[in-house]
C-alpha cells in the first residue's frame, strides 16, 4: 500500500494484516498519527532514505510511505456469505486503474463484495490498489477463474445475475428493470474493450444497458459501473425493510 490515505485505511480496517511500514523522516514528521497506529498494532516501522522510498514506490512522485500487507482476497463462498444484496463481478477486466476505481465505487455505493472473474487483473496489482484508495480493505474481494462458478455462487447466495451490456434491449431506467433491481443483485461488468462474451450475457438472468441520451458512443467501465451501482443502491434503499441486514464491516 502506498500513500497516507491507503495506509490509514489499512490500519483502520485490517491492522493485523500490516506487517511493516517504510517511511522517510520527512513523511514521518507529517503523519505522526500513522506511526502511532503502527505502534498500537505492533507493526514494524523502518525509516528509509528518499532514494530507498523511490525504489520501493511504483509512482512517479512517491509519498515516502509504503506498507507491506497481507493479500486481501477470500474464497468466493466467504465473500458472498451473510445475505448480500449488491455484488459486483468484474469479468476479465484488464486495466488495473479501472478495476481499482470500480472497487472504490462499489464500496461507496454500499456493495457487499467484489468478485474478479475469469482472466481478470490481479486486485493486488499496485495501480489497482492505489486506485481503490483503501477500499480493498472495506469489503470482501474474491477471485475465481470460472465464470459459471461465479454465477452459480451468486445464485446460491440469492442474487439475481444482471449483465451490463450496452446493446441490451432492456434499459436501466425501464420500470420493469427498476422493479427487478429491488431484490439482491449481482452486476456483471466485462472487459473494457470487448465487453461480456455473448455466452455470458445469455447465461445471466437479464442484460441491461445504461441509456445514452446524447451523442456519446458509450461510457467507460468505471462510469457505467458507478451509474448502475448507484441506481441499484438507491432503489434497494428505498424498498429495503429496516430489519434487513446491510454490510457493516
């Protein structure tokens, strides 16, 4: 994890998983709170030179703060436990920045889990981790190679599988679609360049497109995901009974 905000979230939500903190003297003086959190968690702190921090970093402008943490992915059965109502499936999403941004959006929308499916980017990719800005520690993240396994697991958890497909007949603002989204939903988003394979779209319970009202040819992955997830979160929160559990971790 690089940067103060990401490291702060790691300590706040998974302190036991942070094994070592590398920090320059200048950065340490600016973020005394993080050093206090490290001490409270029993995390080893190593002071390094700016040159060493630059070698550890994957960014052009290092912040002088790097944490070594456990990996965050869990088995898919664990990620989908506890009656989830909103889940994100990223099928063969290849761009780490996009993937990390969708994790952050899913977290912000109150999703219960994110599943990386097929030949998707590693959620622990440095750019993906940075783009998530700590959200990787806020909700369960799972990986599964077989998309059919993911769909089966989602349905076993009581989720309706909805494929995001720009060419779909049903639109996100259709009344029938909005009614369907009131129930537990797993949104499936495909590769940035190729979308979802036709066989996966057919295997979903329904396919839905984000309506394009202007002249834009399409929306990028992260933007489409944000529109779909927030629309679903709004509908579910309006219709959700007060006694239905929501993710609290």
